[in-house]
C-alpha cells in the first residue's frame, strides 16, 4: 500500500548524510550495546556469525519512541529532528478513527530504524535482509532512490521488486492485522537484496500492538456465525 505526501522524497536526505558522510562510524561507536546512553536507542549489525544461518549485509540504528524529552536527551543529534518527524508521520496518515479496543490491539509502541546497506563485493552470496514477515501491526517504509525491496507474490511463487514511486511511503501489513481481519488482510513476506555497486538506505517506522492488547478478530469480521481462523494471541 502507498501513501503519498508532499515532501516525502526530501526526507531521505538527512538519513543519507548519516550513512554516507562519515557520520555512520561515529554513531556506531556512540550507540553500541556497551556505550549507548539509553536502552531505547541502539546500533546493531547483522554481521554476527554465531546467531545467523546466513549473513545479512546491513547495519542499523534502532530507536524506540518513549517521550520527546528522552529523544532530546539521547537520540543521535545528527538526525534527531528528522527521526522524530518520521516517527510522528504515522499520526498524519489517512486512517479512520478507531475505538479503544481496536487501539489496544493495533496502536502501541513505535520504533524507527535507519537501515544502511553498504555496497557488497559479492551480492550473490548474501542478502540485505533475509525473507521474513514482522510482528508489528504495520510498517511505514521510506526507500532511497536505489531500491532493493522485494515482496513475495500472493501465490508464493517468486518475488516482486517494489518499484520506486516518488513522494510515497510504503505501508506493509503484518501478522496482527492478518489475525484480527480473519485473513482478509494478508501479512506479507519481504526481503532486501544486497547491491554490488551502490550503498542503500531504508527508513522504517514499526507500529506495534500494545503489550496488554489481545489479538483476535473484530466482532464484525465474525458476523453471521463465521469462525475465527486463529486463536487469540496476547
């Protein structure tokens, strides 16, 4: 799904600066597990041999939205304002008002990731991100002008490259929405292909269900005696 807004294309430039202009190595050191001033802002890397079946070719900065006070105190200064603006972008989308029960299911914590995929000398031997679906309610994703995002076809046979569309966010639906819609909305599987000639960036905002929310189909989905496809999930 696409959401088009003015100025979307320009939002990638501050993040590109972080990754390409020598700032990335500074942020890596500052927000490593050992050095980060907060548990809610962390640098990570996929180059962890003992933890992965296949190497992923990416680094990332991951930040949980807790409060604007914490953001001001702890988030990376080089892209703090842009990260906050992007995190708040979920509030401006054209989504119909939902009641409290639905909000408990769908709209909880928010986490923004800046994913950096450096140019890979042997892209045929690895991936940027391996195939998977997410446990978030949905993800708002912003690509740079390089691309590399692929989603699995509905029939499961093969992959589709997600074309670059100017001024657009990509909104991915995940497992919780499949559960509450009784399979009407399908959770997608996606991957990112490594690039042998250019660096790439993806910025992702993960919107998660609230921890206390129980995921189960909405009552109207089960109208006329229909049975749920999935058991309630906490």
